C-alpha cells in the first residue's frame, strides 16, 4: 500500500507541471518592448568583398605593362641605332642637348629613326625620330644630340725614330680609350696593321699615334731595276723594268720596259726584294 501511495503522488505532481502555467503569470505588454540592435564586426583577415575596386585593379595591370622612357633609356637606344646605321667601331655614347620629359610607354615600344643632320657620325647632330607601339604612333620629336665614339688608340711606349718601320706590338705601344669624334680624331687604333708604313717624324714616349705621324715606306727608288710580273685577261707576263719614280706599296708606279723601252703606269704591290707584282695595267 505504501508503494501505491508513492506512485500516485508522483503522477499527480507530473500532471500539475504539464498544466498551462501561463494563467499563473501576469500578462506580458508587448508594446513596451524595444527592438534590439546588433553590431556586425569584421575580421582584419577576412573581407566580405574585394578590398580593391575593379577599376583600380585594371590600372595596376596597365601600369605593369608600361615602361618609363627617360633620357637615359632614350640615349642608349639612339646610340645603338647610330652605331648600327654607320657601322661604327668602338662604343657610341649619346647625350641629349635638350631636356627630355619622361613618359610612360608600352613595353613593346619601338624607336624609328627618320633623319640625322649631318647624315654621318658626328660630335653634334640633329635627329628626327618617332616612337610607336603596336603600329600606333606615340609621337615624333626632333632633338639636338652630342655623340662620342670611344675607341682604343695606340700610344707610344718607346721613342720612335724618323724613317723607322712601324709595327704595333705590346712592347712598343699601349692602348688608351679616346673619343674618335673629338680629341681622338685621326688617331690610329691599337689593333691597326701598319705594314709598309714608317715614322715620318720622331715621336716621344706617350705620344698618341696619328696618321699624320706616318708615311708610306719607299720600297723602290727611281732608276732601280725591278722584276715585273703582270697578269690580266688570262695572260701572265714576266719582264725586267726600270722604275721611273719612287714607289710605295699599293701606289701607281711608272715603269719602263727595258727590252722595248715602252713606259707603263701600273698599280703594283712592291715588296722589299724590289719585285713589283702588278695586279692591273693601263
């Protein structure tokens, strides 16, 4: 009986808890409630959208495809073009004589040479050129420029006496870089071959060798009897001749045929054994 009493009491308590308890509470005034505002926070590592507008992204891509054409870059380009155009030896340097305002150009920009006044490699010139990209003109300009042509010239290391044969060797000459369009004009390059030349006037050590310092060696004297070898049009002739004037290598020389007394003016190559090898006859 005691157990039945306990079970009955539990059943009654459960029924009471499941009953509508709202009748026991005071009525709720919904009109007095205020809306609750919630704040949304964003993490510094998470973005709800692109942090850079599309237009700005496009401009970045465009800038990456451009290059700044400043004075230094333009001068190097002009120097390269002039060196190729005039087949110049040495190193060409160009300086614009007027201020150049830098501009942004596409990376595939092209330099188009139009005119040079004078039309030769000169220390001072006026150039006309244009710049384009992908077939579209960017602009045309006319600019004065200063040019230098740096070459290695021969400098005497030892005294050179008048009348001596000259050959450029490391023992006799050193090299020095000079501007062939300036102070180095008429100078002889350090790798020049000077076969058949002699010193026209004595030179001191440290002298920069110039063509005006040299003269062709006289290999055949007037009145000297020489062996003459003439060829042309499939004919080869050997004869004795007498030089009617002094002769140097590669120059025209008047020769009198001893057997016929006929005088010829011939372009010959003379060597030290007094043999005249004729390559053409007049």
